C-alpha cells in the first residue's frame, strides 16, 4: 500500500510534480487511462491519467474523480497548472499531479505499475513477516525490469 505522495516521491521530480495534495492522501491501488467521451469505470484509489486532456476536460475528470474517491489525476501542462483545474482539484479533494511535458504516457504507465507492484510486495512482506531483501537491490532490479520492458530489450 502506498499513498499518492509516496508514488510521486518514488517516480521522482524529473517526471512528476505534486500540484495539489489533499491533507488526507488516498492509498493508490491502480492506474487508469481516461477515455474522452466514454463513461469511465473508476474506483477509489485509482490514479487517473488525463492523456491529452484540455483544461475543460480536466475539470470534468476531477469532478468524476471526486465522486468516486480517485486518489489522483495526472495531467500534462498547460492543463495541470490551469487555475480552473487547481480549483476543481481542491473542490473534489483529489490530488493533482503534473506530468513532465516530454514524458511518454506509455512509459509512465509502466513505471507507475512497477512502483505499485513494489509497494504491494513490501506490504505483503511486512504483513507476513518475511525478511526484506538484505542487499537492498530489489527496487533496482524491479526498475531494470521495468526499463527493459519499456524498451523491449533485456
């Protein structure tokens, strides 16, 4: 289990920046890509990626996200920094995360899923009392595996 701030911290400031974080951060459970013009199947804890969303579309996404207790909405500039979008995020009590403008959405999805998988593994190990990886290289190997999958190479 990992909160929105933990996801942003693990992915790093090169790709993600928290624009708005509610006082109580939701636990992130999944990554969902917003589909324009289609009714979304959203659940509490989702990270909702607003791929190519305009500021107007982002406001609507945030409204839906708030109703369904989505953990965060991720947007690229200029939508992520629009005053109307920030206001909607505060009103919906949903985290608003800015994605660096040159980040490929497909790579971000892989990276986010890797972060969620690693957090789930850590949580499971803590619950079962399993020993953590003594080398400390578990995250490094997971990152290497994620990078290999993105570039389709060993």
